[in-house]
């Protein structure tokens, strides 16, 4: 991971809140901490970091249990993980900072601001639903739809790879055979032996169906 001038980010490790967090730092200016989602690492932000480093000191930790951070047996609730980040920023010498989070990192970002509001100057979040506000619990038609849909699509692709015959929509279609008939220019189209109007034939994926 690099800053805007091509300089590699500085890496360090801090023992905080009963665990050990790996982090990357680059740039200069007001501090901004970037919190990734699950199952990701701080490398998720590699394209954003060089856009921020001309104006900010950017801190990119790996969250507890992910990337190069330690994997303790517990402490994976959003409150504890927000305390991880607060302790890390204090250890790095940053008492005031903005927080950007996406996915589960956005939930931790919210907890960080709620529990350590005297340190947080601004909040930015993306791709997140916050538990405890009633939308997901009440079954709101849009609550959780993205997350559920992504997992369902991933499962269908996995299933299709294992058994193409069960998921014919994932199979390639051959060109439809056509009977002889008149072309637009008035000439007859040659018949395709064994062809039938409207027939469709499906072939398996390039690897073929399982034996």
C-alpha cells in the first residue's frame, strides 16, 4: 500500500485492549482512520489511501481477528472492537480524528463515536445497516436485502459449479437451430437437419457435468 507520492505506508503493531492490532499509516495532516468490513483487511482501502494522504494522516488498522491483527477467542462485538480502535489511536498519539467505515467497519465507527465522542470529529459510512434501530429486527423490506442477496447469489454460483445439471440457468446456450424459410432478401434459408422451431439445447459448462 502506498501514499500519493509512491512512498510505502508505515506499518506497526500495538498491544491494546487485550489484543494486538496491526496498522498502516501514511500522509500528514488531520488524522483519519479507515475501518474495513468483514471478511476483509485494511488492504480494502488501498485505492483510497493515496487520494487522502496529501491532506490527512491516514491510519488503516486491521480489525481484531482479521488481516495481520491477533485473533483472540472473544471480543468481536462492535463495542469492544470500537474500544480497540480508540485505544489504538491513543497509542499512536491521535486524540482527535475522523472515522470512515464500511460494512461492519461502519457499525464499529458508530460505536466509536457513541462511546468516545470527545475524540471523533467526523463520521463517514458506506454499505451498512446498524443493528438496534429496529429496521432489520422489524423485517423492513429493504433491511438486510443486499446482504442476504449477496450470500444467496454466491451460494447459487457455488452450487452451479458443483452440479451444473441442477442450475440450468447457469449453463451456456447453443445457437437455436432454425428450419428453412424465407430470408429478408427473399431467398430461402437452408434447413438445419433435425432442427425444430423454438427448440433449445443446453450444453454443460466447459468442464462438463459431473460423472
